């Protein structure tokens, strides 16, 4: 059984991107990534810090735009527009979730398509649906990199994706079906009848539902590749912080039945940040030729 380490693949990608960023610097071109955060949600703050730290290690200039939780949506959109118009900024991300009173889709769609390094605007989604993606959402792209790194074949195989979000499940299902990947994809969700039976047919099973240890051993085909996208905090008084981290897969019971599996933590999450950096350098290439 292969434990697919996100740390290993992310470190390899980071080293490659550092070389590319240095090459841009040698030409007098410095990649710049701007991160817009609204409010002080601890998880969002942690995610933004991890993104900006990796950017700095690679050699990407960072700009943090931190707005109060009670800010008006128009102000957030105005800040994004200001970054759109700034030629020194190559990539823009708006950290989600936004406060519930805001229209997150409208805010995200204010990002200029050529700076959409999260790959979440309508323009990016449309290109992906056509099979000609420019910016691919970071988590799905990271999953494909992990599959490639560990030699997991997708062509001609059945892939079942549990979860239909615009961030992971829906774009990943499209990507896996594109020429070059050639999987037969089943996209499941909370309204899917006989979900367990669909999951058991998967040669590649992706769990992206946001529910702790949702995928159990009786849902997994023997020898399947299991990709766990979830990251959940479960109360655990015995732990120093009062909780433990786990994924959407019951790892301890599922892993013995797998041909390959991603751990949590240390799996897909690390790839998400690394691909964001890859997308940022792609934005430089698009904007500067």
C-alpha cells in the first residue's frame, strides 16, 4: 500500500517553482501575489499565512489586504478592482469563506480572469468546462499532480468523486474526464441514492464532502486509490489542543484495503498551496509573454 505524501510532491514542485521565479527575477520581472482576507477567522488566517510564507520562500512578492469583518461588499470589490488595475500584481486570491451576508460568487468574479490564480471565476470555470483550462482550481490540480507523481493510472478506470463543490468536486470530475486523463467519472453528492454502491465500484475514490471519516471501509473497493480532500477538527479532550485532525476518510480502517491513499494531515492540503504558487507564475507568463 502506497501512502501518497503531499509533503513530498509539494516540496518537489516548490523547488521547481523557485528556479522559475529566480529566472524571472534575472530578467527584472518579479512575480507578485495579493491575498484579500475579510475578517479574522482563525482557519482563514492560518491558510493565508501558509500561502504567503510559501510564496516568500519561492521568491514571489506578497501583498496582504486585510479588511474588517463588518466591511461592505462594495469595499471588498473595490479593493479587488484596484489590484486588477495594478500591473505589478500578477495574481489575486480572495480567501474564502467570506462573511455570510456577502455574495461570495460576485466577489470572486470581480477578479480579472488573467489574475485568477485560484481558478474560481466564471471565466476560468467556463474554459475548464470547454476542456481548455487556463487556471485550474488548486486542489483538483494538486490531486492530478499527486496521481502523476505516484504513477496512478487514470485512463480507462472508474473514478468516483464524492462532493460537487465548485472548488473541488465539480472541477475535478471534469479534469479526470478530459483527454489525457480519460477516466470514466461518477460524481456523487448528498442526494445520490446508493452512494455506498457507487463508491465500491471506484478504482479511484475521491472524498470531498467535509464530513469527518465519512468514507468507511465497507465503501472502498479492494486495492482502490483513495484521495482524501477533507480536513476536519474533531473534539478530543485527550489531545493538548482539545481536538484532532482527520479527513473525510476513516483512514485507520480504510488504508489496509487500499492500493494507495493520501493521509490527513500531510496529503492533499499541502498540494493546494503549492499549486497556487504554480498558478501565480503561470499568471506572470500570461501577462508578460
